[in-house]
């Protein structure tokens, strides 16, 4: 079956289930709001300039203000494990709603606290926003995967495409509100450009108020669309060598204990409640086939302890952490870097918006590729392409402030975002297939948490490289080197599930 046939079949399956359309639309909308954290690259010049020239934090530079945005992005991972734990005891929709409201509140509070300088923004715009997104993000992915467990790569790609595209419209909104006259930075310090114009900086608090309101409304709508339960969908086909010996109920019950690991007999309609754990419902009689690797029959699910003791857990974590360096560069610094040779603020904001579309499409494409190949093949291709893009990124600066330079910058930023988005499709899909879905929220939350902690260290590495070398060239070369390490690691390692099947 070709990729086009697979997409057509999958969309047809969704269309036949109207509740599925609403549910996936809701979770995608919520993730799109969460994904506005990727607009940090667009906001960085405005926020840094405001802190430097409008508050007492005049010592702030781009290598210090990046901690505001990193504390947001990295704490998403830091608090993901808490979200996974909450999802085992609290209804999923409630946790997602709380997370979404916390994010909206953090943006609204930022509009007031930005007047007080650097430190309040670390806690409110950074940690508070990261906490809200972090506790809800893994549960959104789990919610989406439970609908279509046999198409985990594709459905994860569809859902997190919303996360990747979140900054598409928001970048335009931010720039129109803050810099409607398309002014360029007017002060250069140590090869870094800053805005000092009141016509730009005075609009920043108002922008945060507008954004916080928009996020709150969209989040409430998204959660409202997320239906409470999802019936497990596929009909069972039971194979057993003893089934032909008799049709008695007792004989069928005996056969249930001897089923192969690829199928399971369910005499009552199992339903996955998206508000909590799976449960049996015995009022109606029907039969369903559930993908064991996701829903946890015959011992296919790992506990968190078992997963941590498995080499695949640490290998997938190492790959994720190595790729995060490039994500930190491209998400936080793309506009700051672009300003060094492109004097067009509106164009740089356009690049951010187009890159969010590329991020969304990339997540979908990598999900499809994984469903039709393997985690290993997909990750090898992603790592190799990302390494090549990173090491060649500085070539754009050699073209000066020209049309060709703009096209090169736009293309490379979009391709890098498409690649970095893919890592957040391949990793959760692989974790689900390798360790099962019963404890997915906790296991993937742990992976995400550890990567979030390392993100703080990687941010410091970026700052050290930027401050102690000839500049941006070495920053991108280090990122390319890390991506090539991921490519080598993935080549040498095969991720397997409990049945020793390669993912």
C-alpha cells in the first residue's frame, strides 16, 4: 500500500467516526495553542530590547534573555512526568484543561510583570507556562493515540502537527501589534541588534494581554471538542487451533488463555475512557480486537521501572537530547541570527510563520514514514538531514542582505523546523510501540522530563559557544556534529519491544 493509499484509508476511517473527527480536532487545537511557545524566536528581539531599555534589567543580552524562553520550553519536559502521573489518577480532559488555563494565565500575567524586569519573566512566562503545557502535552498525545492505536505514527503526526503549526498565525499577530510600521533594530551592541523605539517597545504589554485572551478562548473550545470516551474500534478475529473442536462457551473460555500474542478475545465491549484508565463494561456483548502493544494485554506493557532498565529507553532519550541543541538554536535564535544580515523585520516574522507550517507538515510526514518503515530508518534519515542543514546554515550570511540570502534563509529555517518537529513524532510513537500504552504517559513523560533538564544545560552550551567563538558559524557546526552523532547511534542500535520485534 502506498503512502497516499494509507492516508486515504485513514482519513476514510476517521470520517466514518464523527466522534473521532471532533476528538482529534479538539486535541489538535489545544496542541496548536501549546505550540505558540515556538514563537519565542519571533518574540526574543522585542522582549530582550524591552527588558534592556524599558526596565531596570539593562544588563540583559540575547545570551541571558534566552533563559526566559528556554525555561518555558525545557520545563515542558521537566513537568511532563507529572502530567503522566496525573493521567493515571485524574481524568485526562481535566488535566489538559488545567494545563491550558495555566498557559493562558501565564501570558496574561506577563503583560503586567514584564514591567518588573528579568526575574519575574523567568517564573511566569517561563516556568509557569512550561508547567501548564508540560502536564498536558503527553496526555494530549496519549488521547490521540488511543483513538487509532494501529496508526500511532500517523495519528501522532496529525495531532502534534497542531503543536508545530501553533505559531503560524501568532507570529503575524505579534508583529502587527508590536511593530506595525516594520521598523528595524536601531542599536547594535557586540554584533547584536536591539530595538529602542517607543513605537515598538510600548506595544509589548498590550500584545501579551491580547495573546493571553486568544489562548484561553481557543483552549476552552479545544477541550470542549474532546469527547469523553472512545470505543475501541476494530473487530476481533480470533485464531486458535482448538476452536474447531467445539463451540461451547466453556471451550471458548479455555481458548482465550491460549490465544497468540497478536490477538485477544474480549466478550464485553472494552472502552477506553479518555477521562481515565481503561475499564470493562459488561452490559452489552460484542467482540473487539485491540492492539496489545498499546492497550496492555498478555503482559506487553512495561512499567516505568522496567522501561528505565531497558537500553531502548536511554538510547531514545540520548537521541532526543542531542537533537534538542538544534531545536534551541532554531526556535530561540532564528530571528536574532537573521537580523545580522537581513534588515527586514516583517520578512523575518514571515519566516517564523512559514517555518511553523513546515514544522506541522514535517511532523505529519515523519509520522507517515515511520508507519511505513521503522523508527530506525526514519530517525537515521532525520538525523542525517538535520546535520547537513545545520552545518550549511552559515552559508546564507555570505550572501548579504540580498533576495537570494532571504530565500536561502527561509528555506533552511523551514527545513530545520520540519526536521526538529519530526523528533517529537518519532520518539513518542516509538516509546508507545516499545513499552505499551498503559503507562505511556509516565514513561514518555519521564523521557521528556529528562530531556527538559538537559535543555537547560544545552542552553548554556549555546551561550558559551556564542560568546567565546567567532559567533554563529560555530554554534551551527556544534549542532550539526550532535545530529551526526544521533545518526551514528541510530545506525548501531535497534529499538525493540518486549517480543524482541524491531520498532
